[in-house]
C-alpha cells in the first residue's frame, strides 16, 4: 500500500515536471525609452570620423594657400574641441562609478 502511494506520487511529480518543462517561457517586454548607448556609438563610429576628415581638409586647404597663421589657429581650435569631446565622453565612462562613490 505504501509502495503504491509512493509510486503514484512519483508518477505525479514526473508528469508535473514534464508539463513545466514544456511550458512556454514568457517573452521579454519590448524595450522602452531611448537607446542612448546606440546613439553614442553611432556618433562615435559614423559622424566623428567625417567631422575629423572635414577639419583636416579645411586645414590642408588653408595651408596650401599660404595662410599659416589661420591654419595654426584653426588647428588649435580643432584640437581643443577634440579634447573637450574626449573629456565629455570620459564622463560617460566614469560618471556611474563617481556617482556611486559620492552617494554611498
């Protein structure tokens, strides 16, 4: 009698496990909001190289016309701008860790 009861219980557990294993997994909800990582990656991979090439063409064009003073000024301004862009992207990398340290 006890063996019949244990056999029925084990059969019930096996069949329940089979039903659980066949159950469909819930789908993840679609993403909501703006994909800021994708925007930053797009700007870094597509837009920034075009801007750097454009600045290079302008600097070479001025240097070929003999406007060395304006060329050096433009190159300096472009260099400072590139440093500011690099600094702002560094805040993306360091910002979360810095906030964790400040607000602990």
